[in-house]
C-alpha cells in the first residue's frame, strides 16, 4: 500500500520544502573570504585563507599542526601513510606502506574511515561496536590484541558526533605500542573529558564535506603534533616537489592540498561552529522529549564524560517493538504489525512526507567488499553471528544489531520546531 494512503497517517500533509538529513548552513562571512581570495587573485592552493584556517584549527582543537587538504579522505590517506612509514619504513614505489600488515579499524563507520588502509596495501581487521556510544568497543579491541599481537596501528572514528571510549582505547594502544589514527570527520567540536576530538590520535583528521557540522563544500584536515610530519604531509599533498629549480621528485606525490577558495568558506564557517552545535543539540533534545513513551531510545553518549556535537540524531528501536524484517544486499522487506515498526518502514514513511532520514552506516564487516576480513567481538571471532539480536550491553555483533534496529532522523540545524514536530508525529504513527 502507498504509505500516504495508510490510515495511520491520515491528516498528515507532506512538507512543501524537503527536510534534509544535514545540509550546509551558510552565514555570509564565507563570501567575504572567498571574495578576498578572488580580488587578490590567490585562487590556487596557497594563500591567507589556508594559513588562517590552519591556525584556527590548531588553536580550537589544541593540536600543534593542522594541514589543510582537499578532503577528509585525503587526510586519512596521508595519516595512514605517515603512520605506516613511521612503523614500517618507506616502501618501494608502487608498494603500500602497510603491505601485508593488519590494522584494527572501527567497524560501524563510513567507508572512508577504513579505505585508506587498503590504499596502502594493509588489511583492516574490524573491531565490534559498544552500545554506550556506538563506537569501537575497547573490550573487543583488547581481545583483538590478544589474537593479533603484532598489530601496531588502530583507526578509530567518532560516529555521528559522539566521542568513543577514548580512555580505554588509548590505554590499549599504549600498552601494545600501537599508533592511533583518529577519524573526527563527524565530531568536530565534540569533547571527551574536556578535550577536543581530533586531539587524541597520533594522527587525526577532520572533514568539511557538505553535510558535516561546518563545511567548505568539501575539504579536510590532518592534525599532527610533529612539525616534521606536518611538513611532510604538506609536501606529499602538493606532488612531493623537492626544493630545486625544476620539478624534482624523491617520493610519490598527491594532489591533496586544499584550495584557498575552499579554505575561505571554511574560515567563514568556523566562527559559527558553536552555534551549529547548539542548534544540533536542540534538535537532539526535542527528539528525545517528543519521542518519549515510544519503544525506542536516542543514540547514547557518556553523560559527564563527553560532550557530543550532536551532528546526527538517531534512534534505536527496542527489540520487542521491531516488526519482522529482512535486509538483502540492496533491498529491504518487512511485515507491518500493529504497535511495531522497523527502520525501513520509518524511513519510507519519512520519505513519503519529504523528510530525509538514513539507515545507520552499515558496518564494514557486513560490506561485500570487506567480506573476507576478520571481525573481532568480545567473544573473539565475530563472523557468522550477524543477525543475532542482543540485549543491552550484549556481547556479540553489536554493530549488526544497531544497523538492524537503528536509523538517523532528519537532523538539519535549520529545521523549524514545526517541521520537527511533523517528523516526530510520523515516527509516532509508525508505531500505531
Ligand atoms: C565524511 C567522513 C569521512 C570523509 O570525509 P570527506 O571529507 O568526505 O572525504 C571520513 N570518515 C567519516 C566517519 C566521515 O563521516
């Protein structure tokens, strides 16, 4: 049945203007900075906006060196290369820095977190998720170090703007002399024990992609402590040109540097980061309030320990309120049932009324591309348990469970209270 004709939604009118999951919010200063770049003809990958943006990031996040790059993915690639060379030395041209090496990676994340490991010839081993923050489970990481004691690199992400359990993860890295790469692409402005995400990794990255909390339309940054490594990344990002009168190359290069125009957009956005976080927090809290009484919970964080940036508001449906559902590789089927619902039904209903939600990022161990990669849970080998429902704090395959029962709600910080009220009403009626 066409969802809009479903009697449960009687009386609800579709929105005239589409409500986005998370869209850019511009303020005006951006234009000033890009106009200045245009006026002075600094239209390349050199200029005042880039320099100022790097200073802004260093001061705000509390790291020694920020390197402005073309994307968060480029930043992750250079982070992986820096870590790989530090651990295993410089490879021959045409070979990756991580060739044949295993790397522990966050499992439930966007694929850009883990692909750079493969770019460098490494093999990602996925670490299960914990229910308290929806990030890498330190307990599963502990088990992984027992199973693979020679691993020296961990890549961790903070999903949806909620900081992961960094104390446990960092102490395990220290104990096993492993380097940590921190993917703070989604969590700019979030803090853990008072410290900014992006300041925990040996190498960290942030992103200014169009849907992130502040944006340059694209862009990203690498954050490092060492000046030598920052300069190395700058050099790699501009085709590894040596200091010579002609194009002289001793190392492989990339075209990864940020444009001074993009840097102008981000520079103009930076002063509005706190305001964006406040708006996102209001969205999250209105959902928490408005969805009370339904058999679901919001994406959790560690109260008193971390301050999320509330980038996306998500929900997790209680196991006994889930209608029967099967997901194939590309399609979902579900059987509607009074009083129950499921992510695909809710997403379909939201879309029918012009509201954009999204499934939880499908865990990497469930992705066809990484089918042959190891996956470690608290129980050890996590393969073959993908669809098991678990209780809160349960031990097996938390990622698949959150993917099955969770979804992201429209979280645009320009959403009006009225529009958000309609989202809440649609979700409510799904359980009718
Ligand atoms: C967006 C994102 C990235 C990639 O950033 P880009 O700037 O889009 O390349 C990496 N990791 C996570 C978790 C992201 O959400």
